[in-house]
């Protein structure tokens, strides 16, 4: 097996460390392999236009704590 070095942001490394803890991986490499396998499976299931989904995320923002029962109010305003 051949190996290479990749550079990731500190934030991404922290996410990978969290995944490793959650799955009880012995190394970050195992966690990365797991994440890649899951991503491949999920992308294989997706039938929509991924570019459209990703472009819509540009407009996403943190709205803080929400109540799922009020989704219509959040989307359409108080008078929905």
C-alpha cells in the first residue's frame, strides 16, 4: 500500500478526532476511512443535483435554538 500526506484544517482534524471517539477508532486513519465509506454510500443514494444543494447552502445561517413544531412559522411567517 502506498501512502501520502494531506493537509487539513485544525477544525477538520478536530471533527475527525470526534468521529474517531464516537466510533472508538484506534487512529485517525480508521476514522477517515469510516467517514469516506459513509460518504460514498450516502452519495450513492442521493439522486438530486448535488451542485444545487451545495449552492443553496451559501445562504444558510445559524438561526439559534428552534422548535420543530413551529417550522411553518419559521418558513412562512407568524400568520401561516
